[in-house]
């Protein structure tokens, strides 16, 4: 059995009574493009017109650049054979990529796809995003951890709550306008988090994006890339498609 990565148990958000200040809603699909069904997607991010992806599984993990119009892999670089790739974030001319249980983050040169160094990291690596000042990391607990974007030193953290209770299972992350969007493992839900207070402020249910036939060969939603103007690209582990969507919840932009 293949390792799935990103373990943990998330609250059953969709089964709880939602307070008025936590809006919920499905994404609105704008377009669909192909995605490599052999890609165990762990991270997805736009950097201008370029689209980068991190894939997982030991012996198969890669850093990739994709054509956002066709889903084609434009270039790829493998991780060491014993590494399990996780989330990624672009910082200037560098790319930071997490590993799941290898205890390091990898810094890549963006132009050449050459690894520059491995930096020790405490705990597990799940999701990663860059808010313009600091890196934000998830590790499967109820915390978002903050890192210096140059040294990757941990500089703080915040516990995440939903309806006043600890919220675990935060997976792939996307930083947008001071907020953090997160996939929730092991579900097809996406939540918006206020990183200052650590509170979940919106929930998006994307479980219906794949039909039953394609769902049979795929795993969970995992991959959020902000495309601007309240549009996002969503995909998942072994998904054959990427969806361009809009989040129709209060405060999304």
C-alpha cells in the first residue's frame, strides 16, 4: 500500500452547526484543464504566469513547473530517493519545498531547478505558503508555524480553532491578502484562516468537483493556487483534472 502522507484526523466541519460568522459554500467552476493522474500533489502555486507543483511519495517526489493552460509538465527535478515531498512556496528567486518526515526543508534555485541547501525543520512538513513577509507552515497539528523566508528559522506560531475548538488536519496552504486558505485532511474541504487570531473564518466544500468515475482512481483534494481576482486552481492527489474556481464566501477576493 502506498504511503498517503499528511496523517491526522480533522473535525467533521460539514456536520457541525455553523455560526453566522463562518460562511460556507461550494466553489464555482470556471474552467477545467488536464492534470497528471500520476502526480501525488502536495503543493501548488502560481508565481506570475508560472505554475509550480510539489509531488510526494518516497522515490517519486518532484519539484515541477506546469503549463497552466494544458497541465503539461514543463520541467521536473527529483528529490533524494528517500525523501517524501510536501508543500512549497516561492520566495523571490528561490523555492522552498517541505518534506514530510525527513526533518528538512529544501531551498531550490527557481531558474535552474537546482537544490541549494537543506535546512533542519522540527516536526512534520505538510503545507507551506508565503505571505510576503514570512513563510507559513502546517504540520498536521492545530498550529500554523511561521518561518523566516531567508533562513527558514521558526519565528512563531498560532493555534487554529473552529467554533472555539482546536482544528487539526491543516494541509496544503495558500496565502492570499493576509489570510491563509488550507486544505483539510482527510476531507475535500478548504478553510480560510485569520492567521492573526488563528480562527477559521470560512469553509468551502469542494468534494463534488470530481465525478464518481474519476473519483475512483483519485485521492483527496490537495492543491490550492491563487490566480488573482478571487480565482483559484484546485487539484488533488492523483487527480486527472485541475479546476479553475471562484470562492463565493464572504470576504473572498
